[in-house]
C-alpha cells in the first residue's frame, strides 16, 4: 500500500474530557511521520464495559477530521469484540470511513478469541490484532512490521504520549 496512514489514541484525564491524538505516516510501517495533531473534547460519554466505542469514537472522529484521504487507520483497541463480529471501536470507525482499520490491543478481551496475537521486540506478552477492511493475517503482518523496537510500535507509543499531553 502507498498513501497516508494514521494511528490514533485517546486519553481521559482525571478532571474529565478527552484528548485525542493522531500521527500520520507516509508509509504503512509508520517509519516516516509527516503530521501529528491533537484534539480536545471537554465532554465525553461515561465509560461502559463493552461499549468503549461510545466514549472513544467522537474523539477519534474529531482528530481525524480534515486529514483528507487515508489508506488505513490503526486504533488502540479492538475492531470487533468476538468471532461473530460484534462491533467494537474499529468496526464502527470502519463503517463510517470505509477504509481499512486495524485494532491493536494491549490486553486480551475475554470474548475476542479471534484476535491474532503478535509478539514484537522480544516481548513475551502479545499484542492482540483485529481488523476490518483487510484480512486479519495481513493486519497482523502490518503490526509486526511497524517501526520500533518495542512491544508497542513507535506510532502507537507516540500517539499515546501526545494524547496524554506530551
């Protein structure tokens, strides 16, 4: 794939609201970051187990607004929540933007038995990869190849830092 690729994350400070961050890359490995942005939302929905998307999707929409055409978006979390396709954040985003979305979760979700485990950087704990708009094995290969020597790819580490205000 050639084009522009985005990685997004959202942070919820203790005082309320949310800060979303995006890193845009010129390559699918995210080796060359060409843009970074953050977006502050003063109000967000409360956390509800299994409905993470209700809280996170408005912030992701806001930070992606105005970026133009993208080839792929990587989200911190799951695309779908179980093998039957119960939609999570990534699936709902994919429905709206109609481009491939790859979910990279740091922890196992009990019903996400379909997620492809990916080990990076010599880590013993895997990342859990799900996808919409491209096959799961292709998404897992993309995450494996993403830039950075650590368990978490550099682009996801960067958007986490930006979302936390760094």
